C-alpha cells in the first residue's frame, strides 16, 4: 500500500533542515537553503545459480547553500552531530566570503514556492517485503528462466534483484520546508548465447517499479532476455548505405534525452545548443510532441520515476510541453537559467547535496502514434531496426549524431538477420524533421520514454 504519512524520522529531518537554515542566517547569511537525503539499498547478482555479489547499504547526507548578497557557496556533510553541523555552516560562510558575486544568483521569490498536496504514490513499503533469501531467489529464478529458454544460451552475466528506499527534505530561509519518500524495486537478466561458429552474443532485459507488486515476474523477464539474446546470433555487418532506420523504444528514448539536453537552459544561455534561438519555431516533424511531466501517475497508479511534489528549489512540480506539433514551445529552466534568459523557471531544478541546482527532467516522453511496430516495419523494403547503441557521438552544439549500433536487418517488411559493427550517422536537427512514423508502444521503464520511431535519411557506415 502506498504510504503518505510522514514518520517521526521524517519530521526530525524536516526540523533539522529548518534548524540548519536558521543557523546559517544567524551566522550572517542573507539567505540559505538546506537539503537532506537519506536512503538504503539492497542489490544481489546471481551468476550461474550462485550468488556473485550482494550489497546492503545506507547513506545520509546534509547539504547547505548560503548567500551573502550575490555571492553563494555550498558545503555538505554526513556528520549530523552539533559539531559537524557547526563546521558545515562555518565552512559555507567562509567560502561565500571569497566567492565572486554573480548578479543572477538568488533563491526564487517567496510567492513561487510550493508543493503538490496530493499523494503521488512514490513510496511503497513492499519493496523490502521479501526476505533476504527470497530476494536472492528472485534473481536466481530470473537467470534460470533465461538459461532454460534455449540450448544455445550457455552462459550468463547473471540475474539480479534490487530494492531501495529514500527520502529527500528541502528547507530554505524564505519559508519553504518540504520532503517526500520514494521506493524502487527491479529485476533483470543478462544471458549469453553461442552460435554454431562459436561466436557469442549477449543481451538482457529488466523490469522496475515503485512497488514490487508492479514488477514483472522473474520468469517473464528471463524469457524476454533470452529472446533478445538469441535474435542477435549470426550478426554481421551490412554495406554502407542510406536507408530508413527504426529505433526500438529502449534506444529511441536516448533521442528524446538528447532533445532535453539541447532544450536545457544551461545549454541555451551558453548558446551551446542547436536549439538556441529556436523558441516558437518548427524544429521537428509535425507528429512530434514531447512532454516533461513531473506530476504524472503511471497506469499502475504509482508515480513515475520522474514524479515529485516539488523541484530541487522547492517550486511545485508541473507539466511542461517542450515540443508540440513539431514546434519548440519551451526550454527547461531552473531559476538561475531563467534569470539569465529573462524568462520564468519551468520548475526543472535538480539538486544534489552540494553545489548549485542543476536542470533535470521529470517524466520526459514522446507522445505515441497509432501504428504498431510491426506495421512500421512492414512498410520498409530495406532498412535497419536498431536495438542497442554504443558510444557517445552526440554533439548538442552542432546536432551532429554518430553512434555504434546493433540491431536487425529489414527486408521486404520483415526482420531477417542480426546486424552488428555498424555506425549510424545524421544530424539531430534533420533527424527530428525526418521522423516519418511513431509507434503506439509507449511504456515507461524509466523517467525517459519513447515509442518506436522511424527516421529516414540517415547513413549506415558498415562493410
């Protein structure tokens, strides 16, 4: 069951965060902001039926950001004693006194702060409901299902089970105090298969959710991991050519992540993005609509992995349309980059313990189309269905895009043989314009999601 009530520990942390802010103000800060994060995690990996690694850990940290006019500095600590907190405050104040002033540095205005009041179902207490031996057995079952799926699967990088819970608390000198708890559980398998020539291939699959009740069964994940591994056997290169490329959802989401990077306020104000100066202009095919929604619930009823009641500065979470009908509608901004650009924050601040707030997305996704992946592939006489990408050949400044790829060759609308050791190349600005089909298979397996995508006009560099 989702838990919305705060525990006594949670109340203590909120009081502690507010007390640290008060100490900083007493020490001479004109403004201050404190963040506390605590969490615990369990992870086990089973390889060939035996436990290979097992980890249980917990952590707790406190960060402080202080302002002296337009100068700011931050420090962090894991020492929650009175002496540790005193050193934290003194250290931050000393750094602020020698930091150069920045006219754009400040907390948001008091009227901007807030938190969504509805339960967003981010925390479920069942992620640790399995005993230690049962968690190990989930990992073992996942790997065993993969190994039993096909005699060509002869080895494994393992089956795993992971669970974690966490809490984040934020307080500042302008009256904001807020916190929330979150949880995670997941299972995965990574089998290895060998063909008749002794060539080995590997792949994998996973399922994760806020609640263990929404995690797919270990057997289902193991079988799917096996299917994905077997289809890679017999992979070969194809000649260099220009053909339509279909991106499977698990790789298409990286393209949506690239749009986020290019639309991030940090990239925009530095003019280090191919989307700089493009607000209000058509930058993609008319079928493209990209949403950043920090408030959404998944079909299961749980909050998404990018859902939260407030952002890293204490501004209430919201839904932002980034691209609509191919038109760039909004950049993604925290309060600092908003001031730099003469705009308003989109409530996309992200926050670690130390340093200034960055920019993060919530649940970032491309709205689905109406075609099934099979229908999209059936329309292609010759092309490549990409199932994994390698490398980081993605230049946000110029839009140049080049990645190593593996996948399946398309001939006469059918998937034929596996492909490896090729590079796909294009330019993000052109790729967004050349999206010719969008699948109906949008599923959130993380905070960034995309359905299947077809992009024309890209080059495959192969044999």
